[in-house]
């Protein structure tokens, strides 16, 4: 990405569909996944986020700080 800042996004929901979203967006050079929120910290998407070093939270408000 040239001279533009990456756009930060937060994903809400880390279930099975969340995995597909994480995988697709993680590869996008114009975006940065700033965090993923899900009440279930053991969901498959949350586990993937932790492996990729993406911040996680139970409440998305915590990621906005």
C-alpha cells in the first residue's frame, strides 16, 4: 500500500465464519485487523486470532480503547 495508512477493522464474532473472514482479511495489505471480539474466548476464530497475534476481547468496546 503506497503512502496511505492501513485501515483498522474489528471483527465481531469468532465462530466458524469468523475464521474465513480472518483468513481473507489477514492477507489484505490495505487492512489491519485491530482486534476480534467474541464472548466465547475458546471459539475457533478466537484461537486463530491468538495464533496470528491479533488482539482479542470478550466485548468489542474493549478493543476501541
